[in-house]
C-alpha cells in the first residue's frame, strides 16, 4: 500500500544509557513492551493483559557502614548467605565510585570476580548493568550468562539474556528459553509472550535463522488467532506480503469480529481500495471499533477523500471529545479541504487539551505553528506571534518558529527587530545558517529593499555555493527586479544541480508563460514539474496559465478550478477570473477577484490584471 500508515503498532524497545545512579535498561537487553496487537489479542480471548511486561528495576545502594564484624548480605532465602566483610564492602564501594567517574573495566572485573566468589546473582546483575551502560557487547553477554547461572529461576535474568543473545552472532541458545517460556504461559500471557518473541527475533542479525526459529516456536500455536497474527506480522516485516496476507486472512477467518485481525488484513493488502472497502464493511457491523475507524480515516485521507475522512474523525471525536490524535487529524484534514475556520477551531481545541496533558509524543509545536499561519492568513499578526511564543526552545520546531517570527516582525514594519532576531539565532549546521540568510533576504524583500536582499543572496552564494535553495531565491528576486536573464540562468543552474527540483521547472515555465514567450517550452517545463508533483496547486495554476496563453480556455479553466479547489489562493483566483472574463463570464470573474481581494488586499497580480482589463470589482 502506498500510504505510510501503520495499522498494527509494535512498540519500540526501551533505550537508555548512563553511568550515574540506577542504570536503566539499554536497547540490547530491554524487555520489549507488549504491543497493542498482543493486548488486543489477549483481550479477545477474555484475558486481561498488563500494559507491558515490566523491566527489572536496578541498583541497590550500599549504605552499610564499614565495621569490623561481617554483615550478612542475605535478604532473600533463595540468595546465598554471603558475609559482607569490610574487605568486600570496600572493593564494591571503590568500584562504584570508579564507575561513576567514567571507568567501566575495573568496576566490571570487581563485580564479576565478587559474583563468582560469592555466587551472589545480585553482583552478576550489577556487572551486567555496568557492561550494558558502557555498551560492551562481549562483557555484557558474559555477565548475563553468569547471572542466569547463579539465578536460573530469575525471569529478569532470562529476559535480559534473550534481549542480548538475539543480537549476537549465534541465537541458537535463545530457542530453548523462548520455548519453555511459551509452554509455561497460558491464555493471554502466552499471546503477549508470542508477540514479544516475534519482536525480539525481528532484531536479530541473522534474519533467516530468526525467521526459522519463530516458525518452530509458533508451530504448536499456529492455529490460534495470535499465532496467525504473529506469523503475519513477521512475514510482512521481511517483505513476504503473500505469506502475510494468508496468515492475516486465516486470523480473520478464526475470529471475524477481531479488530486486530481486520487491521492486519488491511495493512498487508496490496489493494488500497480493497482494504478501504474491508474496513468500511467491518465498521457497519461493528460501529464502536475505534481503531478500525481511525485506520479507515487514514486510508480515506491517503486517497484524498478528505470529506469522508473528516466524517469518520468526527464520529471518533463524539466518543472522545478531547482525544488529541483525533483533534489534530481533524485540523489537518480541514486544512486539506481549504476549511481554514474549522482547521483553526480543531487545532485550538487540540492546543487547549494538550496543555493539560504531559505527553512527550504530542507535537504541540507543529500545531502552534499551523495556528500561527492561520492567524496570519486572516490578518491577525499579533495572534500569529502569540502562537509562536508558545513553542519552547527545546522543541523540534523552535528554530523554524524563530524564522517565522522574524518574517512576521518584518511584515509588521519592524525590519530592524526582525533582522536582529535572526542575527542572534544560534546554529549548529550549515543548512541552518543558510536558512537564516534566506529568511533575512525575505524580510528585506518584503520591506521593498530589493537591492539589499539581492546583494545579501549573492554574497551567500559564495558561502554556500552548492545550496540550491539560495540559488532559487536569487532567481526569484532577480525576476522581481526585472533581471529576467539572471533569473533564467539561476533557475537552469538549480535544475542542473537538482534535476527533480519541481519548483525550479515550474518557476521557469511560469515566467515564460507570464511573458507570453516560448510557450511550447513553457508547457514542457510545467508538464515536467506537474509530473514530479501532481497534487501541487501552484503548479496546476501554472499549467492553467500556460493553457490560457496558448488559447486553450476550456483546458485552462479546468486546470485552474482544480488548483483553486485544492488551495483557495489569491493568485489562483485572479488567473481563474481572467479566464472566465475572456469566456464572457464577467460576473463570475468579478466574484473571484473579490475573493482574491479579501484574501490579499495588496496582491500585485490582481491590481495589474484589473488595470490591464480596464475594469474594477
């Protein structure tokens, strides 16, 4: 399927590293969180499933004072009765201090030696921690093997061992442990372990050996719902879509009302329309299946059926009015439908709901940025700046927000303030440095200081000679200044550097069409751009305009109406209006021009068009 949505989500492995304090579970040995698929499968069998199989907690602080008398380490009847002598305690304390100072090898050897001498699994566990935190492969494997030897009944040791051994060159030792754990589990617990096993083996270096092992492990349970789903997921992961489809279909046949099974069938389907129809039928029979409805909405949106997608999302919102994912999706879909008012409303609700929730996965910065753009489009630059203020300096979108802030300040007339803001921005890459220059030039350009902007960009070309974005902006500014030969030369350099730069093809083609010269070449350039970006409304606008210049009024109207339906931009409205004017539909033309005036009262294209046609609106 061309769309990139993932229906069945298998959670990622926990990752962390560090040297001070309790050592968290690193990627190599993390206990895999229970996937949503497994939880759903367990629930389908009537078994309550925990959110995840808990990772072991770490680090016991040694605070016992040094005394002349030995102190017993024993805290559990299953642990050895070890005397904590002053000598042993001293070694352990020195090792911990050494480790916190950034050394690993000495502390590791102390812990391993003490574990072998005392047979205390806690010391082997600590040796494992040290090796893991220091990202030492072979020492980690040696330590966790000792830990398992000293605590053969420890589920924690087994989990860590499995997490490490699947990343080694030989995974054969893991099979027996996997098999015994599956055999000992029952019902929903076994379902969870099956999905955990599949995910762990999916990370193995030897993919063929891991795949064969999974087949053998699941064989006793292959006719269960979970067995089919695990095999389907594994097959899909290794690119065997035919096998994935067979297993997913078998799971759905076993339990036709299973959400996870129908989602898996849709995910592995090669026919997007068939998947869409399948989910639609399932929802008619099971209208409360939220995950299926969400997936159906994503499929509809991916097929650009934004109206039906929004209806599905609205249905979801009725059940959970403050659901962040649904509110955000409704905002994005409404934007795609050119419904700015609804988009702003949904994104505002998203921002309000997100402010009361602490969730690192919520991309509030993106929502704030979109709300800022929407506020700017309706002429409220103060609100646009206020939304940008909400983006923290530790969020992904902060740098881009500062560039937008500078542009907004420039549009409000504070050119010096805008440029001062850009000058103070810290950068970590050459690309960010180039973005600052481009933003600075944009501020100067919109302030009417075209020559200053042109000099700035020409200087930037010596600093960033291979940056196509700088060269493209040089071309756009040259066109604005009437230096058309320089514009064409710059755009052809962009195309030579980046052969799939559709904006460059479009800009050059549109420039020729606008000047009503070399129209066959303009048509060829715009056609190439449209082939690269078939859904770009601005390239559609260029195609409509070149068709108009060539006298093809019906083709021009069709193309421009398609563009305006995707993006109600003032420039597109002006072009469509002129086509309708030439076709004798003056009233419709004036209506479009009034819309353009409301959207952009300073639009130069609208002013020149009305002057050239000697009319008003």
